[in-house]
C-alpha cells in the first residue's frame, strides 16, 4: 500500500529537536549530537514508523540511538511514536535522533570516528526478481562493506526478516564480509528471547503464519572488500 503525501510532515519534522536536518554535516561527529556522548551508539536502518526504535530507545537511556528512513512521510510517524513512548516513560527525548537519508549511500553521513556499536535491520525489502536487484538489499555484501567502516570491531548487526530467500542469502553475505554469526534462528517465536521487541511487520507476518528469521552477526577485525562477481553471475541475480 502506497503511503499518502503528508504536507504537515516537513514543518513538523523541522520543528522537532531530535530530527537531524542535514545528517552529512554530522559525519564523524554523531556522538556530539547527544546529551551523553560517551554512551554506546546504536543505529536502526530503515526505521519505518519507528515503533521498534521508540520502544528500544525509551527503555535504554544508557545507549544513544539513530533511526534512518528514506522519506519524511514515513519519518513523521517515527517522530510521533517516539514522542508517545517517551511521554509514557516520563522522560525527555535525549538519546535518540532521526533523519532521512539514502542508506545505500550511508558512507556520506557516517565515518569510522562515529564508532557504532550495533546496527538493527528489521524486515528490509528483499527486492524483486529483476536483474541486479539483490545489490539493493540492506544486508548485501556491498552494504556490509560500508557498515564495516563505522561499526566497531566486535560490534553487531541484529537482523530480522520474514523472507526465506533474503535470510539465507544474508547468512552468506555476512560470512563472506567478515562477520561471525553468533546467534541464529529460523523461527524466532518458537522460543522467543525476552529481549525481542516485536515490530509491526513482525506481528503481521506472524498472524499470517510466516516464521520470523533472525540472526546476530559480530564484526571480526580485518579488511574485507565486497567480492567481485563475474559478469555471468551478475546477469543471473
């Protein structure tokens, strides 16, 4: 379902103290954007309506959080969900920032100096079956190569999805790009961990009877480059 244009989104986000208007100017200086800059920095890629981010950040004031999505019409819902979560917790919104940015070009707004401790990727688009579509996945090798720039050694990527093909391909992406998979399940709710926060998509797919797949991948030290694929391989993706 296509989300309608929201003319109020721009002005409301512009007035929001925790919405970052020019994220590229914060490159290498993200910790300075928070009241407690020494805290670990967490990043959610594709935060959508922000219910996961709102719950996580409000429940963990000991961490700082950044949520990224592609358009203001989605981010305005993130902003409102964060407002509600912090109001319910009786806290000021001081450990979360939200912004719009193209995640495929995330190097433009993040650098090694930003020292991200954890990345969350929840139910990203597996993309269609057109030629070359897989390279746009948020877990694709070329994306993981970018994340390695600013994810600290030993830092983690927490990934959840409903799509079996995306999940199995992602396991291979992580392994080839210098990540150790430290935890994995192909049915998250069979023995659901206490720390799991169910997202909106997670609830929807669960109601449809689709098992949720999840993993935690830890960044190993060392240099890794996205593997160069032969032309014939590219044409089959």
